[in-house]
C-alpha cells in the first residue's frame, strides 16, 4: 500500500502538532522541493536521497497500441537516487 500525503500529515500530527499546522508543514516542504525542481536544482535530503532533474533528448518511440513509430519530444524528468543509508535499511 502506498504512503499518501494524508498519511504523512497524520504522522506529523502524532508528533504533537495540530492537524492544521501538520498540513502547513508538509505543504511547505513539498512546495520547497517543487520550486527547486522547477528551477532544475537538485534536492538532497541527507540520509534519504537526492532528487535530480535530467534532460532527455528527442528520440524515436513506438505507440504500443498501434505499433506505429513516432518521435518523442525533448523533455525533462525527475529522478531519485536513494542514499546509502536508506539502501542499507531497505536491503537489511
């Protein structure tokens, strides 16, 4: 099951913050991350991982439904690389 934003707000609320303050904290954190990624800046969270914006060049692709060839436009994508500490916890 996926962890949702509401689940995260509930966890912050359990730490003693009001529900309203918990929502503000999470929304602020996500806004900071989004704003930095929009500017193509990396977001590094020590002990967790790094969000990076990567440029993908234009390339040939295929429509899986019809099998016809098409050109995929140049675009940017967000990638995530987990930290060594997180990787070790996951693979424990």
